[in-house]
């Protein structure tokens, strides 16, 4: 069965960096686009970033563009989000989400989600 | 960016009720509209994609309709497991955007 397991969350000071990762299993990771979606405490869902199946195309929300970098290692079935220059408003649960698209297609909606990694930005 | 607006923001209903949630896009998105629900402390779950296609494993009491800018999610007969927050999401263009959510509570 498909599993997505995030790791790397924690408490970090404003202006510092943090990397969250997502270990995928139960499907052919290299065939599917992947995304990060976040949810601030008590708030709704906000899409953060997307990468195509091979990492050649990447897209970002304006709120994180230039600060966050999405990447993937298809040899290790791992998705990552490098977060630099963190702000208090980046505090959220970060979900890794699999694109519903069939082989190598990006449809930009999500059929499997991880359990989330909590990132708290606070001094 | 395409703005997604859901209504109502919250509603209370009883087991067995028929419930409809609406979602409006700020511009036409054809049928690139998806619905999720989320329970407290859990990840969202995909219910319907492409406006009206039921995701595998989702009960048939859920249905979706609409195209262009106006969409609806209908639950034909509410079950205890359906009390959650519902989100619409457009996949027509990047940035992907979600509605603000509709919280469905037990009356």
C-alpha cells in the first residue's frame, strides 16, 4: 500500500533553515509528480510546491518562492523541501502529497498524503 | 491566481440529511475541480476529482457536479464518518489553490 512518511519537522528560529523529507513506498515513486501542502494551526490548506516525476519542472507558491526548494531523489524514493529564511508565518504542518496523475503526468491533485510534519518558527 | 470561495463556511446537519456544499472559482476552470475532506489531526482525503469523478473507495453517497466557475459537492445521506471539514481545490493552473473550507458538524 502507498505510504508517505514525513520527517524533519521541529522548532526553528526566524531566519534559520530547516529541511523536511518524505519517504515514499508502495508505488513507483519515479513515475509520479509530488507536492508539498501546508496547513497553519487552525487554518486551511495551502499548496506550497510541486515537482514533476523527474524533477525537471518545479513550481512554487508566491509565499515561498526564492526561500523554499523542492527536490527529489528517485534512487531513494525521497521527496524533500529545503526551507530557508523561515518566517513565523511558515509555522504549519507540512504534508507530502502524491499527484493522482498516471505515469509521468502531473494533474495537480492529490490521492495520497503523509501524516504531516510540524514546523514551528519561533524565537 | 484563481480564488476559490466555498459556502457555507460551516453547517450543522443530522445523520441521514442531504447536504450540499458549493464552491465558486474566480475564473473558469472547466472541470478542474477536486474535493477533499479532513478530520481533526488527520491528512486530507481525496473524495472527488475532475468535478464529478468519485475517487476509488469513496462511498457513492458523495457526488459532485459543475463546470466553469460553479461547483457543488453533495452528500446524499449523512453518515457519522462524514462529519469533517471539506475543501475544494482547483487544478486548472498553478498556483494550485484551495477553498477556505466548510466545517460540517453534527446538529
